[in-house]
C-alpha cells in the first residue's frame, strides 16, 4: 500500500505545485513508483510545471465520471520511468470532484504506487478539503510571510478536523516545508526566521527551500526543479526533504546559518 | 538609493511580523476552533425556544468567550413584544 501525501497551504502562490513536482521527482529518482495528482480542478498547473501539458488527453474528472480508465489518464514522465502524473481538468469546475469518486481514485492509486502526492488547490474550500481528506501525511507549504503563516495555521486546524484520519480519532502527521527562504533578509531582520515560523506553527520541519532563480528557471522549461538541475540549492533541499519523508533522520541545515563546531556535529533535529 | 537606505533604515520588521502573528493566531485559534460548536448550539437553542415562542432569527446572539480558567457562553435572545400571542394563533 502506498502512502498518500497532501501538499497543502492556505494561501496561493507559495509553491505547492512546484514542491509537489519536485518532491515527486525526488522520490521517483530512487526508483519508487510515484504519482502526482493535481487536485486544482478548473485551473490546473501541475501538467505545465512537469512539462506534460501537451500530453493531457484524459484527466481526473474524466476518471471520476467514468469516461476514462485510470490507466488512460495517467501520464508517464518522459525523464523518469517511475514518475506519473494524474492531471486536473481545465474546463470543468471543482464540483465535478465527488467525495466518492476521489475516494475510489485514491484507493486505486494507493494499490499501484508507493507514493500518491496530492497537489491541493489553495484555500479552504471543497477542492482543498477533498485533496487532504484521504492523506496519511500532510506537507504544509509556507512562505516566511505573515499572510502565509496565518493561512497555514488555519490549514493545520483543518487537517486536524476535516480529514479521515482526524475523524477516526487518529493524528494526522504534518510537516512544514518553508519555501522562498532568503537567509540574507532573515539575517537582516526583514524576514521571519525559521525558528519564528516553527514556534508559531509548531509542526516539525521537513525542509527549507532557499529563494532561488533555479526554481523559476525549472518551471519555465517544464521540469521539476529536482530534475532540471539536481545540484542547485533548491534541488538539494528538495532531495533532502524527500529523504526525510522516507523516514531518514537527516538534520536540516538552515541556509546561511554559520555553524559552530557543535552545530556541525549535532545539526538540527528534523521531523 | 541603496546606499542611503543603509543609514536611514529604521528597525527591522521581522520581530513586528512575529509579534503580530502570535497575537492574531492566539485569538483566532480560540475562536475558529469553536465556531462549529457555537453554530450548533445556536441552532439547537433556537429550535428549543421557538417551540414555545416566536423569535426572530436575526435577534439572537450566541457568544463563547474563553478565559484562562472559566469560559462563558452568553446567549442573548430578543423576544418580540407580541411573541406569545403569535404562537397561540399559530397553534
């Protein structure tokens, strides 16, 4: 049985889609079978970020409405054999996603893949709650910015109340992925520091993605940043985050932090 | 421009962001978490009272206030002057 991960955030534009693609590719890099599911019905962008926009024939709504088989809608990545994409519909609206349909699709994907990564739409509406409903693990993507942190707090509340896990009285495993972090600005005191965000949201840290031109460059050419340039700073950060997701106990290095002798030895405890 | 800013820069802004967030979220966590409960209570209280009296839905306020040790639930229902008569007519 595969693990279902939801990549979510309250606010839009913080890097959910970028992170879904990058983490999906990083996990598939080891040979794990990964499918990245776009839940943003009506808008869809994951296909574009993954460079598969011209290969979409059927989408998740077609599958749910019985117009296509799941295997017909899945798009295999051209670079990685074990990476797949289930695109969202561009033309229909989010009401076409039914709770029963989503449940069926996720159940089917779980049996066939090691990882099912659900790229959630922004906000707290139906689409977002459906994306998180069947998740085993949640990744909350946050920018070091007041509006993003506040909305993340709200989403954490929803994860603890509106998911299947929560309803069954279990605790949802949640991780924080801090994106667009600029160590220089944080050092100057003009950006919330990692510790500030961690203290406010109090969920374990999965990784810090530094602000970088490489992220934009990768999405321009339609490639997950972990595949576009595997040695760029954001790619390394995503690869490490993927290893932590896989259960490895890897310390998180805060970009730009000058480490003392002891810091180098002990590092920071990760999620 | 940048050169000038080094000297004119006032205090850093991150501590302000942190403080505002802490205050705001402390408040929001208390209220948002219970919004469901308050709505449910409101509906059920309304239903119970409207069995015996005609009341105006808009003139009811249910407020939950959380204190450190004691929380209070304040229910404020405005009963129209002729509420009693109307119910009798309806019945």
